[in-house]
C-alpha cells in the first residue's frame, strides 16, 4: 500500500509533487464532505470552516482528527500529514506522508500515498463535520458489553457487603450502566430499569447529536463522559450513582444523579420523600426543610466569602452506612456544606412514612 508498491510512473509523479512548494489552500476552500481513496483504502473526509476536520476508513468507521497547520493537514497524534496540490469545487488531489517522510528530501522508500477525493452533497444541506453525509455511516446501534462480577465495598466501613449482592458494569457505546445479581425479589425489576435507561433510543440519539456537535466544533468525535456505580446497599435498598460530564461544557457540565431501589419489589424511590412529602422522584436536590435547616446551621460560622453559609442552598440527600448524607455540589470554593445524620437524628425531621423507613437503617 506504500508508494514503492505503486507503478513507477506514479511514484515519480508523487515524489516530484512532494518536492515542489505546494500552494496553501484556506480551510474554507475545502469545507464540506468528501469521499475517495487514501492509497487503496476507501475513506470519507469532512472539513470544517475554520481549519479542523476528520476522516475515517469506511471499513473501520473510527474518525481521526485533522487540523490545518501552515501548508498541510496534520492527523491526530501526528500519525500522518496531508498536502493538496490540486483543489477545485468537486475534487481534491494530494499526498499523505508518514511522519518520517514529511518535509524532507523524498526517496522511494518513504511512506507516501496518493489522496483522491470527490465532493459529496449532504441530504441535510450541512457543509461541515456535523452533516448527515459524514455521520450517518457512524450512527449504528452499539453492542451491549458486560464486565466482571464484583462485590460492593462500602467506602465508609471498608467492608464488603454481606447481603449477597454482586454487580457488574455494562457499556453501551459510550454509556456506562450496571447490572446486579442476588436473591432479592426486586433484582430482576431493578436490572430491567437499569437496562432500559442504558439502551434508551432517546439517549443514543443525544449521544450521536453530541458527537456531531463536537466534530463540527473541534474535529473530534467527543461524547459525554459517563459512569455508574453502586453507592449504597443494605438488606432493604440499593442506590446507584450516575455520573455525566457533558462534552464541551467544562466543570459546569458535570452532573451527578442518584436512584435508590427497594430490593423487595425493585421500585425506585427518592429518600427526599422521607422528609418532603410529594418530592419528585427525579429531583435530586432540594432546599432543607426549615426545621432541619435551623438545626444544622444554628451554630454555623458565617463566612463573608461564602454566600451559602446560612443553609439556603440546594442539597443532595443520599444513603450511607452511617445514615443520611446531606451535601452540596463540590465546586472548589471551600464553601460547600455537608452533614451526616444518624437514622435516629434524622427521624426528628422525617414524615411518619420517613420514620418507618429510617427504622430499617438502625
């Protein structure tokens, strides 16, 4: 597939081109979707308006980033360099060089391949790396993969759970989920809930949309970073922590959610419902009930640089081996508040239903 394997007349022509100062083409001249060959391999290429792009081999469907640097396009991790000597509205002709063969006196032993591309028109009229023409071949349903079974270890007590429940991670494309194994009646229902969430068509469509957006912005097939892990297990309930870092949004894109399940019937619940009647099962954060806020912040020192030292912020409520954990989202300010209440302490602020549940933690 290298140049030394091509006909001698083509080798001579390519080497001659590589020794000539090739013209520099603006990224706007190339923007759009292209299809053709790199050597003998079929590829599809996209160029954005401002000097980024990507390509993939049609047999592998794994995008590789391209970035315009001076007179050439450079692959991610400098695995290859592209130069075009002939550009028009419908065709691109140039050379691919390996990193050793680029920008030095050429020889027949250097690895160089011909690039020949023709413009493609996308059905959605988009002319960058977010287009249908570039992305639709990539957007196939992933396969569900399963990890190894392991036992939950409580990070507070540093002891493995004694409730005969094991778990393993599942992956579905870039999404991470969980599956549990145990004798509790609700495990099957919990696993069905978790699998449905993991393989949701809506979530997969959002993943594809995110990848399109990042391909158009920076030329990389970036998607949200995700995670899932058990955060609490006892003989009555288990809780799962879900993590998502939205692509392109920095620290502000980090989101944590928690879902707790009843092991007897597999139904999800929100522990906030033990303290706030009618609390939405999907609402992870709430302001503290007045009596609880007064108790926790009665002797709290007020800091001028912290605007939440009066307890008026929004708190997560999660279960732990110590009881109830109340905490604010970490933001690096040092002003975040967190509290631990034993089941007995928490009962003073719970509803009658909540008290009945807290007794199960004693």
